[in-house]
C-alpha cells in the first residue's frame, strides 16, 4: 500500500483529489475514516453527502472518550496490514505510530490549529514546534494555512496546497444549467428579478460574524436599495436572522440545503459575501470558481487564493460594518471589471482542480 489517509469524516472537498490519487496510484490507497455518522456529514448533516470513495474506505470509530482505544487498535492494525509508504493525518499520535510501526513518511493535513476542528485550544508554541516537526511534509488548503505552518517549520519541511479542492469544472456546468431557470428559482424564493443578490453559505456561529452582514443589510433596507441577501445555513446564531426578519424583508434565509443543490443558489446570486473569520472557507472559494465577485473580511483564509482586492472582489476590515457595507455597494455599482472576475474563475477551473490537488498530495507523499 502506498498511501494511508486518516480523516475525521469523508467530505466533497477532499474526495475529488483522493479519487484522482487512487487513479494515479492504481488503487494503492486506503482511507481510514474515524466516523461514518451521516456518511461524511458529521460536521454538515445538511449536506446528505454520499462519498464516491467507499471502496477505498474503512471505518474504525471516532477517537473520543471510551472509543479512543478501539480507534487506536484499528489504526495500528491498518498500519501493520497495509505497511504504507506515506500516512496522511492530522494527529500527533497517528504521526508517531506511523513512524514507529512502519517508518512511513508523515504528511500533516490540516487548515490551522487555532480554529476549525480544534476549537479554542491554545497550544504552547514550543509544543507545536516539536509536534509539527514530526511531519515530513504538509498538505494544506491554501496560502494562509501555509503561512501559518511556516511559523513553526520555516523552510525545513515542504508545504503543499490543495487539501480543500472541489470539482469546480463540474460545478460550473451545474451552475450554468441552473442559470437557465434563474428567474423561476428567484420567484420560488420571493426574490425580485431586479434585485442585486448577495449570497452567504455557512454555519451561523460566532466566528462567521453574521451580525456584520445584517448590519449592512439594515442600512441597505433603510436606503431602499434594490439589494437582497440570501443566507444559507444554521447554527447558534439563528436568532439573529429571526430577529432581523421580524423587522426587514431584504434577507432571505434557508437553514438547510443539500450539498447537491448548492449550485442553483450560486446561479441565483450576483455576488458572494463572507463577513466572518474562517481558516479557509470552501464556499467562498467555490463562489469565485463559478465567476461571482467576492466581498469578504480580511480574516477569511481562502481570499489569499481567490480574491484580488479591488479587481475580483473586495476585502473589508474584520468587524467593521461600515467598511463591509461600502464594499458591497462598490460591487453593486459595477466598480469591478467583469473580465477580471471571469479570469479568476478560469484560473481556478483550469489550474486549481482535483488533478492539481492530487499532484500536490503525491509530492507531499514523496511519490
């Protein structure tokens, strides 16, 4: 076995690269998945996602509480059976066992450790320095994640990109198909055909800063501008949307959407917004990949890879409602050159798809 991949759950932003990797390596990969809850929807149950990689996948139980011993035994068994050349993981224990049992090349794959699946834990820098140096290489989503890990390993370990990569060409085809019925889709949602529509997709949690977007929406409503905002997602801050909707009508909210249906909402939209903080944000990157201009805070990780500030979108100061509103208005007034926006779309589709991501992973694995 050439590559053993350890993941918390299957996901549509990793599977396309894994599928290409399996093809390149004649099927010599195994994916060890910690949980089968929701078949890849452990963190996004609304996706109803079905992975195409099941023939390569084995489930060994989630490594928490009393399940940890069972998980570790399953992982050790796979190492002994597969004897992989490389192990892709994001756990110190997984990395050490891979080294000790089969002297495998360890590829650390994560966005950052400051947020995301690691919550609000604060690790001592000395410990992080030591832990990250157990890895031989890194495979991360984008430039911001790369810069984060470079704080610890500098140029001593190679860092490759592409760990969050969707099949954007196929996605663009679905968006184009949905665009043909854009008018009827807007009618279904009660959105005016004449409105400029901003889209946001994500969990409504504190870090997404939905209050900034609603603050901008309130000013838009008070000024009677023909702008509407479509929010897709749910979470602990649902109440903010509910309270806003009791006063204003320019925000449409859809709590849950299947992953397979997201493209039609990209087709409805004229631009995409993200007012919060996130290590990467696949939805923002996908929006750029289908040709939508972006307005995002400067604390969204993927903007380093998909937004040329002032040309393909705008970056607003994090937490500044006024600045975010101003940048949204700049987009509605046509201050961006559509050719630049489409050039970014074409670059992502032609040079940042699953083929590229799989090659990056192969290099990280030393293949």
